[in-house]
C-alpha cells in the first residue's frame, strides 16, 4: 500500500465518471455514446481534464500527494500517462450506472487491474440499512470476494460508499445529510465489514460535524483495523459546501485527504464540449479549482507542510 497518513495526505483528482458523464456533459440520456466518434470525444475530454492536473503540478502542486482516479473505458491513455508521470493511480472495477455493484469486466476483472497496475483499486457502492435485504447480502458477498482477491494479490482496496436516503428517511428529518446519514454510514460500514468487506481506504460523503467524522473513523478502525483510513468524496457539491466538508474532516486523525471530481472539472469541460471555448482556459480553471481544494484541506489540517514543488512537468 502507498504511504498514506495524516502527514502524507492523498488528494485524488477523480475523473472515472462514465455513464453520468455521458448523461450530464454529452447529453446522452442512456449514458452510452451514440457511436465511436462520440466515444473518442469523451476520451479527448478526459485528456483535457488530465492536462488540468498537469497545469496544477506545473504551478507547484505537490506531485507526491496528487493522485488520479480514472477509468479504463474512456481513460486508458490517461491512466498510462499517470503512471509515466509517477503520480498515484486509482482505477475503478465496477460497472458504471448500475444500482447494485457489478464488476465491469466480469470474471476477467483482475487481468484488467494487472494490465494497468494501479496503486488503488476502487469500487463504488450504494447501500442503506433499509434497502432490500437480499440484494444487500448479495452485494456484500460480491464485494468481499473482490476485497479478498485484491488483498491476496497484494493490492490496496478503496471503497467509495454512498448512502442515499430512502423517501421515508428523508421525509422523517429536516436535513438528511446532517441528521440521519452519519448514523446510517456507521451502520453500513459495520454491516459490510461483518460480511468480509475489508477496505484499506473508505471514500465517504462529506460530514457537517467533527464528532460524526470522529465516530466514523472509530467505526472503520474497529476490531483492530487500525491502519484503515478515510478520504472525503466531492459529490459534485457547491464549493462552499465542499469547503465545509473538507474543513470538518481535515483536522480529524483518520481522514487523510479527498477524492474530488466534477467540482474540479465539470463546468470547464462543459464549456469546451458545448460552447467550444478555449481549452487552455479550461485547463487553467481546472487546475485552479483543484489547488483551491488542496489549500482548503491543508489550511484546515494545520500541521502539514504545503510542500509545493518548484519544478514543472
């Protein structure tokens, strides 16, 4: 596993969106490209976004702390460039746009992992204690098999956990994210762990209260899991909300960074795709967004040097 702790945080630049990217940025309602030409435009868009990462690095962002989360389907070229650049690479193995976890490449999934040799293998999971019990149990079993296979192969497992509220849950409180979701996250993590889903890093939705962040760290580390870490996901939140989540988590031991995607690049990429605006301006905007969130985290943590690099790519 790569070195990862409070003094060596990980700032993952997430660009592994697939079906949602096609829906929201390329206006494909079914989340699939209409032809190979459009698929190539999606790949080109991911390369543009990655150039935004390089722009941030050239301006002094820390190479050691920067990672990129990108998919094979549209981002294979980017993944190879990330490895060549010596940045940390995370890649998903789940099929995009599914309600329940499903492997992207079926029984051949590990061969795809081996081909790219990422530092982190990621899965996206949606769960809630009020979801269908049978589906929950099958999903947990499938995830446990992935966790076991990865750890047997000496690979690090990153679980991105979303806990969407049911209609009844959201109707029962004024603010689901603040009042109910933290308790449900604790319950889901315990359920998954009890079913054999052993993550090295949990990628979690932002929290409004420090006490909730501390409680969740205790949960992911229960039962001797002392090395397990957490990072904050962006969830395409407005900058003000995301800044608050980062400031809440950063001072908490056990939270060691973030994985932010669309908040970095969605608007600049859409400007290029839909309005044919200048790509260099888009890259500069992406870089500025990423560096803003890095600075927000580091300032909130307080005991970590900014450690910017003087050189450029």
